[in-house]
């Protein structure tokens, strides 16, 4: 299916941006705003081609940087590859492992971007449902005599791996400014050892707390100035965040920043509702907040005509599943976050995973074929790799401005 859209009128976009950029004196200046670019080398390997708003081909990362992106989220898997995934699927070997991370970190830093590093502590995707202990770690743990010994070694592993990766990042001059200890850990991490469970979902908190603390200690052993993030899903759910961080506070688990995923589709909340949540949570815990993930459809369907991972945009009307609508949403979000005290920034997911043969959410163990790319209709580039109007929203909020 060849997708085309009516170009967004520059005058209309400029007017929209001007309407939201008159900032109060206390507004965050500038906002950290970027995306997760971890998949970019894999996309390039499969032949993805990107171009700027004028259609001039170029390096996607440089195009994003020129548009105002100022921070790169980079994720780390331990040993991705066949057999190290879940339910017959794996992430491609050589993608998002340590050598790949180091290359992307240098590439990002050379463009003058800050870095947010996310440890998945797994060989595969992690979220509330899936937090699989890396295969090499499991092999070591299986040799130990009992559960207590296995957990203690796992805790040490988290510390050692975090410390060693931070040393490698530091050695090449790319020490990350922000580090997430785990990814969307609302259900725990490194299952079953750090999994929250039981009738009240309150069992196993001491173990989860110990694992999160081990990650924190590993970061600070190398880079005390790097700020450690604990990241949950469902941004806007005050009860979930209070329940979770109250437990961490009781256990004296250390962290510097609260991370939240915010997708209108998943959360069913508007920007205004999310920023109200951000104000309440940051004030209650006296911690800054970082929006670790966000996304919005620029067209309703994937190239094959079926809905993608975000089948709609939640409380926003279906008519906004368009290039114009995506640009309007991000202008609203960037402005809302910049006006909200103690919100550090936002990271878009996934800005560069455009429709490309051979690239999908994972690879099947049985035949090596890639699964569906379910986010190609939420990227910051269209199906042909051309930058979308949404990029025009970035610069207004990531460059210093005169305060009124």
C-alpha cells in the first residue's frame, strides 16, 4: 500500500506553535526532548533510508538533532540472539548489545546529545509481563545450591554488570546523564526473583528493592553525577505510582528520578491529566519526573492496512491520527511538560522504526523471519522515511528562550 498525505501547511503549524510558546518565567528552559534511537543501526542494516522535511536524504540521527532533539535514549540487552528470547522469538544478535550500545552512544554524543541509558537486564524485551533473566546469568545461577544463594548472586550480577557497563561508557567519554535501572518495572524485574506477586501483589518487595538498589549502586560507583531512574508504565495513574514508590521509600531504596510511560492509547489520559499527575507525584516524593516513552499515530494503520500497536490515540479524536494531528499532540505535550515544574523531559518511542523489509518487533527462532513492525505508523518519519511535520514542534521547546 502506498501511503500519501496532504502536506501540513507551514503557516498553520507556525501559528499553532506560536500559540503555545509564550512561557512563564518558571518554565523549564530548555526541555530535554528526544527519543529511543536504539534500533537505528538495525534499520540501516536492513536498508532504511531517511530524509529531512524537504526530502533531502541524510543520517536520521543528524536530522533529528537538527530538529531540536537533544537527548538519546539507548537500551541495552545482554546477549540477544536465537534461543535467548521468549515463546519462539528473539531479538537479533548484535543489536542493542554492549558493542552496539557503545557505538550509538558515541554517535549521539558526537552530535552534542545527552544520553539516557536503559538497562533491561535481559536478552529480550522487558515490561510488566516479560522480565527474563539473561541466559548466561541463568546458567550460572542454576549451579548454585539454593534459592537464597541464587538470589544473592543475581543481586551481585546486577551491580557488577551495571558498574562494568558504566565504566565502558565512561572510558569512551559517553557517560550517560541518566540511567534507568530496568524498563517498566511496575511488576518487578528479573522474574521470578524480583517479581511482585501474591494475593495482594505486595510479596517480594524486599527482593525487588535489593535488585533496584544494586543497579543504583552500580551506577553511582562509577558516575555519582548520573541520575538514576525507576521507570513504570501507565503514566497518570496516581494510585499505582503511590503504591509502588511508597514501598520503595519504606525499604530505603535510592533513586533520583521517577520515570513514566505516557501513551494516550494505553493510559486514556490527555496531556492536561498527565501533567496534573506529574505535579502531584513530583511534589509528594520530592523527585523530578522524566517521560520515558510516548507515542501517537500519524496515520491509523500500518502499510498492510491493519492497525498497529496503538490502534487509536485514546481520548484524542480519530481525526488526529494524521501527520497534522501528531504534530498538534506533540506541540501540546512538549508545551505542557515544559510548563510543569520538575518535569525534566520526554523521550519518543519509536521515532525511527519505519516500514522496512526484514525489520520487525522480533525474529522467529524457527525460520529467522521478522515479525510485524507494529510501530511504523507512530514514527517521526513516514513510510518512505521522510521526516513528518511533528519534528517542527521540537525546536521551540528544546532551545533556550527569552523569559517574559
